C-alpha cells in the first residue's frame, strides 16, 4: 500500500502543458527528488 499515490497529474501555464498524465507511488520511508533542466528541483 502506497503512503502517497498520485494519478493523472496535469499542470498548465497558459497554453503550455508542463505536466501531463503523471502517475507516481511513494512508499512509507521512501523519498522522491524532482530535478529540473538546470539541476534545481
């Protein structure tokens, strides 16, 4: 059983899709890192 579950996440800025159909599961005690193109996140 996931501690955190996200399904079908979408984000838009104006007419630009930034995120489209993102799914993820995070187990208790796990960690997640999001890194952007410049290495920041």
